[in-house]
C-alpha cells in the first residue's frame, strides 16, 4: 500500500518551507527531511511517523495520540507513530510536525 497522499499534502502545507527541506520516498512512505535528517513521514500504514528527542520518548508515549514505532519487531526509540485518526485533526498534526521538525533541526546536517 502506498502512503496517504492526502496526508502528505497536508504535511506540505503545514511544514515550514526552506532550502533545507526535502522529500524522499522511504520505507513505503514519504519522508520530509530537514538538512538530510528525517523529521516526519506520511506512513504507508496511514498516520505519520515523527522523530523526537530519544530522551523525551517515554514521556511522549504517555499521550493517547502516539504509540511506539516498531520496525522489524524492535521498538525504535526516538520515533513515534501518530495514529491516522489523530492526524485527521489539523491542530494535533501541526503540533507533531513542529515537534519532528524542531528535533530534526537540532541535529547536525547530513552530508549529501
């Protein structure tokens, strides 16, 4: 299944544009990168993957709208999954986009 194109379009409208922003198809979804660091991605399963500070992972998992991102049976600390129904709410979606972009901007740029 392809990623949710409507969600990807909504992310494009909400994410702050700039020369450091790029998009790349990854893991069956569409990732939005800041200076080469993934910030958020429209998931192939619906919903959105969000990159967060690993130190905040446990605290953020207490919120009802996210769950751990699991890849290959392993929980990926520093990555959360925003459920598709939560992503339907523009306020919630914007908050999580800003969180992911903020963390990605805190990382050193990746070399091309």
